[in-house]
């Protein structure tokens, strides 16, 4: 008698639908200690603003109390926020950055 074995082949289900990553706003919060010059310098260094746009955005942050400075996928937004916070603490400024889903 021949020995027959049954083989089951399972095909993986591939989800080919790829979603765009969720976007998050990087928001600067105004305070009374962090200098205008420092905020401008971080906008230029971290977010690649030119000087005039950085000065305009800094004015908006000061006048409105906060402003969205950039929008990125979460991981990039988080990294930029951490980078700015570390720079602020190195210069003894209390600048706060928050992330908010777009």
C-alpha cells in the first residue's frame, strides 16, 4: 500500500493598500523668557525657514500665543520637536513644542 501525505499550502493574504502616514503639526508655544532671536534661529536651523519667514512666524507665535511651524509624519515631527527642545534647554530657554494631529 502506498503512503500518501496530504500537503496543505496556505497563501498569505497581502494587503496591497498602503495608507499615507498621519500628519502632525509641530507647534511652538510662546513664553516670556525665550528670546525672539532664539526662536528665529531654531526655525532657520531645524525647519529651514529663510530669515524673513522665520521672523514673521516668530511674530505670529508671540501675538497668538502659539503657531504651527511645520507639518510632518509623526516620527519626523517628533524628532524635530525633540531637536528644538534640546536646543532650547542647552540655551536655558523654556520653549515648549507640542505635536498635534492635523
